[in-house]
């Protein structure tokens, strides 16, 4: 939110700017509809819930992928074996990232500006992850298509490609849920309306516009 403060001083018909008005600190942006404490707790809860969903997704992939590796022959069923290996690897990484986040994440300070900054950062991280998820699926789709052409170790390409498509699609759904929820919270933190107030001062009046 930007604040523009104009000071007016009337002295015998002349209008002069007041330096003290221009030097005043702008008020912190208000958290519309809820207190900063509630907004900070809502963000922290949403982050924890997202990390738990990612952790559960990763755990399911790790268990399922390892089961495929154990039940498949690398030489007899290379496509299924490599699909399982790639899926298990992604699952283990996702579990590690989620566990680290759950343990270390803390709520932002219960201040309007701090909550807004934290929400924007979470929103931007999710947006970046959505782009990565699309890229994962695109690379996986390319590898999968290549596996049906005359390439060396085609079954391996199909296994790895299928696993990448699965991971990209799954994480796209999870990050998308968190992203749109973050967008909704941002709408409650930001007031799009413009307000103009006129405040009397000892040496004049201050016109303040809130955007």
C-alpha cells in the first residue's frame, strides 16, 4: 500500500508545504476482516497443512515405488523397475522436504506488514513450484514419447518418463490447492479500495490517500 501525504499550511493567503507532515511515518497496512494474530495463525496452519499433504504424497510414492522395485526384475521388467525407482526417489525427497518444513516453520510476527509479506512470499513460492511442476510433466512426457521410438533402452525412458509425469501432475494438484488458498487469504489482507482522509494538524491539514 502506498501512502501519499500532502501538507498544507495557510499563512496570510499563501500555501506552503509542511515538512513535519511529509516526515510522518505512514500507518501500517491493516489486515482486513481479521486481526494480525489470526491472519498469522491462518497462514502458519495453511503452510503446515500443505507440507503434511506433500509428505503424505511423498510417503505413498516412496512405499509404492519401493514395492515395484522389489516386485520387478530390472532386466526382465526394466520399465516397471525404473518407474518404481524414480517414484521412490521422488517420494523420499518430498518426505524430507516436508518434514524439514514442518519442523522448522514458524508463524510470522503478528504484525500486518509482516503477515502480508509472509503470505506474498508463500504465494510466490507456490507459483514458482507450479511452473516447475509443469516443466516436470513436460520433460516426462517427452521422455515417455521418446521411449516409443527407436532409442536405446526404450523401456527405461518410458519408466522414467511416466514417473516424471506422475510427480509433476501430483505436485501440480497439491501446490495448486495451496496456491489458490493463498490467493484467497491475500484478498482478505489487501483492501483494493482507495480511501482519502483529511486530518487537521497544528500547522495545517494533511490529505492522506491510501491505495
